[in-house]
C-alpha cells in the first residue's frame, strides 16, 4: 500500500528532529537480559527476557530506569523475544499474549515518566552518579527476528531453512508489529536481523499494514563484511534505505572491532541516520546458551571506539549483549560535548 507524502515527511522528521535536539548524536541503552539477571531474574526459559514481563515487571522497569539514569536517550522495550506464538506455546491465550506485548511498551513508558519526575525534583543536577536531565527520550518497541523466537541461536546464523518464505515471515511478525505499533512507542526497532529475506519482510509489513510510527532496522555480522547469514550487508541496508517508514539503519549485537568497516559500508548506500549498538565482543555458545567469559572488551576499550564510530558516520550509539549501564554512562561521558563534537544534522 502506498504512503502519503505527509506521512513520509512525518516519519523521517521524527528522527531528524530528535537528533537535532540531541546535538547531532543520541545514545541508545545497553544489554537488557544480563541486567535483569544482575537484579535477580531467572531467564532460563525460551521466552528469555520476555519472561520478566510475566514474572517481574518491576525489574524490567528498573533496568529501563537504570539506563535512563546512565544517560540513554532511547530505551528499547523487553519484547525482543516476546512473540504471540512464543506466549501461546507456554499456554497463554491470544488475548493474554497480545496484552503482554502491550505491557512491554507500557513499562518502558512508565520508566520514562518516573525518570522525568526524578529530573523535576532534582532541579537538573546529577545525584548519586545518576544523570538527571530533562531531554527528549524515545521508547523503541523491540521486534526480534524469527530466529530469536526459535530460541536456538539461529538469529546468529540466519539459516531458517527452505520452508521459511517471505510470506511466512510476514505472517509470523504481522500481528506482533501491529500490536506493538498501537501500544504507544515512538518507533519500532527491528533488531539483530540476520538475513535479507527478513529485512524485506519487515519493509513490506510496514507498508502493507500502514504502520503509523517510524522504524529502524539493525543487522548483525560476525565477519565484519556480511550479515550473519552471509547475505550482503550492502544489499540488506539498501532494503532498509528504500523503505520510507525506516528512519535509521545500522548494526547491533556485533563485536566492536567490526563496527568501523560496517558503518563505512552502510554509509555508501543510505542517506538515513546510522545506528550502532555492538555487543561487548564476547562469544556466544549457542549449545550451552551462555556467553564465553573473558572473550570481550572492557568498558574502557568499548568506549575508546565511540568517537571513531561517530566520525565515520554513526549518529546513534549504544550497547547490546553484555554491555551495562556503566558502558552507557561512559558513552555519555565521551559524547557529553555532543553538539561541539559534530555539526548538527
């Protein structure tokens, strides 16, 4: 279905205006599941972090708040692994499943409201190391890939098999995207997209369903050249570029050492803002379902890359798996001179 020129302008202007207000660069939050575990959550479940929407929504709200107090300008909902199909497999009804998706957005919005209230009472000063500053904050509704729903690590391979088609992917994601878009977020974050087919499915869904809010699409890579399936990153980014509803394109859950080259490649094919939120660089063991200790980089090393990423073209920067509020606070410190660091967009 077509999109009116007014809708196109409003979609793209959301991100443009937001970045201008942020001084040309904005900060995305960091790893979510490991923070939930640090607060005591048990995520040994196919629903992963989405389990906490059922068992401990207060912890989800706290992690969002931790990231806002660390300086994040965008918080991503705990819906990465929240799918209607996944909830139904655990015995929940369609209505209950849809309510849980909505709840993921509500909790993030509650955290933002609580943060703004703290800012009012603090008179704009930093308290106990918390960054309390009135500023535009966006809530991004996370949509994990089909591979994330499988809970077998296949979002890190992108190999879905011959039975998965463009049509079946659109059918799988359709209702979930509709529900999340109607729940009050500022944008949809299609995350850890492992192949070209799923990127195409998302782009077509946004148009077909006339989704009223903008979206971003971020891919993951394990070789610094292609997305994890082996599909060309340039071809994947071109799909995102061609979709008017997509207002930013980039990379997440990818080792920091690959980001510079990947941003450079994306920049050749997109006019949209480029977002990056790498993981800590640690290796993931899909069989044992755990991160291999001491295979990543320290917060100091991670943050040492940030200015370089921004200079090469990234304008939204955060962290993914195994990064923490301390990582985000360090990024905030590095970019605290944001308006001076780069010219406004």
